[in-house]
C-alpha cells in the first residue's frame, strides 16, 4: 500500500516563507544590529622605536530612530574600558536630521574627556548627498555638536600633537559624496617627517590621496557590508568601488588602511556582520 502524499498548499508555503522572513528580520534587527564585537590589530608606524600607543577607531554611529543614543552610549562605554591614548571617529554620526543634539553632545563628550579625540565627516553628516537623502544640506549642525563635544573636527585640515613620546600628525579629508573632498587644502601644512594618520570616511578615496604623506588611513562607510548573505558575502551591499577594502587592516602601497565595520547601521538591520569597536595598537 502506497504511503499517502502530503500536499503543501500555496497558503501554507507562503505562510512558512513569511514566518522565516519575519524571524530573519527579527534577528537582524533586535539581536545582530546591537551584537557589539571588538577587533584588534597592530600597525607599525614608528619602526618599533617607541612605546606602543592605543588608538580607538570608531565610525558610523548613525544616531537615528533605529540606532538609539542608549545603544551608542553602551558602545562608547565599552570602547573606553580599553583606556585608549587617542581616539578617531571617521564619520556618519547621524543617518538623517536628528533632534537630540544636546543629548548627543553629552555622550560624545565622554570620548574627548577620555583622550584626545579627532573626527572627520561622512556622507550622512551633511552636504550634497545628505541634502538629497533627507539629511542636512551642510555641515553646520554636526560641526556645532562636535565643537560642544570638544572633539576636534578635521575637515580638510591637519594638526600635530604629541602623545607620550609620539609626535603624530592627523589629517582629515572631507567626504567626496558630500562634494567636500579637498585634498590640496587638507595636506597643505603636512610635515612629511612626522608619522601621519589620515581620517577619510570612504576608503575609496585612497587613490585621490595616494601621492600624499600618510602611513595609516582610517575609514568606515562600508559597515562591513552590513548584510552578509550566504554565497554572496559583503559585495552586493558594501557601498565602495574597491571591494577589497570592506573591513579590517590592509597593506596598500607601502602603507596601511584600516576599515572598521562601524557601530550603527542604516535600515536597522545587520546580518552575519555585527557592529564593531576597533582597537589599534600603533608600534
């Protein structure tokens, strides 16, 4: 006697698909999007003749309705337990217009209270691209927030500091998507004898600064791909031309490029790509 065949109705099939989709979204939004990870890497900038320096690299905080200040505050608190010597934030502080500027200042001030803190801006922070996508058409709002937070904004400019026995130079370039990139102005006062860290939100700008003096470039923008789908990886969702530089530390043209996956996200989801706090040890 033949066993009865189970017939799967279209309604039951679609119901199963919908349930799976809802489960995936729930995990991506409620768990993965805030499943903070840490990464560590060593970057040789001084030929080993100085004591190691701890650099905290944060990016893409994306304060918004979906990425809450409570979550960003937890990320900052966790990052500062490492006791960094210097902090760099490489843009996209917000996703679109953001009403809680005063509260944001209180959070960001924790960074500048902990160590010298430098920042550059991303395409979401203000400018041409942002103005066309529901955000600020200029950088006035974020400039005010960073000034009140006592975070030094490097917008097509450079500065020199001394941290313990390290003379260091930090250069920040404006974002190209925002139509703010001005390499000539940014590097005008750069001293080629001083170890230099470059802050550039988008790693694709490396070719535009290839002829300039820098040893380590810090970037974000990619979110590590944000949605790493099996068999597809990060490539379809990483907003960069050069897919080699989506996350991690890379050696390029005798220099180093570090791309962090970032703290926040857009659309409120991450899949197989948790947010990241990056600890770099300069040696």
